C-alpha cells in the first residue's frame, strides 16, 4: 500500500479575501449616495401626519393628579410636532405661520403654567398641613405618655403606702383579738388594765383604718387632678387636630383636572393653522409664482 508522506510543520491555509479599507468603503457609500434620487415631499402627507398628531394630543387624557409633569411633556410634544412640520415643509412655515403658532403657544403655555403653579401651591399647602398635623399628633402622644407615667407613679406610691398601713392594721386587729380572748387576772379585773389595753388597741386600729381611708381618698383626688390637667392640656391639641384634618380634606378635595378642553381647543386651532399653511402652499397661485 502506497501513501504520500505528510509534511511536518505545514498547515493548510484558507483562502482569504482582502477587505476594502474603511476610506474606500466610505468613498463607495458617498458615491452611491450621490446618485440616489431625492423623493419629493408630499405636502398632503406632511399635513396629515401633523394634524393626526395634533388630534391625538388634543384628545389625550392624563391619569391621576398631579398633572404638572403631564402638562410640561404635552407642550414639548406639541413643539416637536410643529418642528417636524416646519422641517418637512419649510416653505409652508412662513412669517404668518410662525406668528400664529407663537401667539397660540404662548397663550396655552400661560394657561398651563397657571395650572401648574396652582397645583404646586396646593401640594405645598398639603405638605405643610401634613407636617403640622404630624407635629400636633407628636405633642398629643408625648402628653399621653407623660400622663401614663404620672398615673403610674401616683398608684405605685399610694399602693406602697397603703400596703404598709394595711399590714399595720392587720397586726393591730390580731393583737386586739388576742386581748379579747385572754382571761383577765384578778389584779387586771380590779384595776381594769385589761379593758384599757383593749380600748387602746381599738383606738389605734380605728385610727389606722381612718388613715387608710384618708389615703385612699387622697389618691383618688390626685388621680382626678391628674386627669383634669391632662384633659385641659389635651383639649386644644385635639381641637387643632380636628381643624388640620378638616383643612386637609378640603384641600385634597380641591377640583383639579387635566385641562383637556383647553388643550383640545388649542390643538384644533393649531390644526387650522397647519391646514391653512399647506393650502396656501399648494394653491395654484402659489405654484405658478409671480407673473
């Protein structure tokens, strides 16, 4: 069997085509472009494109307020449509066209700027009232917290004092009961010392019970005074809170709209200006030129 020896170190090479240089490529493109025929502009198509866009913008509805950003974007869209029309048909955008458009845009821009300003002022007032309401609620929360601390302290001190007094009462009651159960000696019956001890124990017990009742009444009085002081301080804060909430409800209920009627009217007028400009451009007198 015969075979051909393989050459070492040699690899098969693929045939490659040389790419044209970038300068040559650009020259070819410029050459081709120079021979392209310019497509004549159809005024009716340009007019239709502009009027359709204006009709869409005139009937465009916006979502929920705030409308400020929508108004700003809408004005830019209107200007973009008119600039495209002027670029496509520069001969139609004569001095009369520019004056009419400028005057109309100035009017609608003033109208929308007024709405934007009113909306921003309304938003600022709402933000300010919300801040005042939050500050008022913070004061009410602080007052309530302070009241809870004072009530807790009064109860704690009173309970501690009365607990000690109840212990003394229980001890005196037990001592009195013990004295009553003891049989007096002959000497005690003669001199009445046993009876005197019982009476003295009863007086101490009654005194302690009176003191306990007095402390209980004192605690109630202090609690009542704390409550009255709390209500006195809370009353103007609660009234202010109700007032701020009512003002917020009124402001949030202020009628705001997307000015669709104003914008539609402006777009209708702009459409008439565009149509008039195209009609003047395509009129037989305009095409014939001066005699």
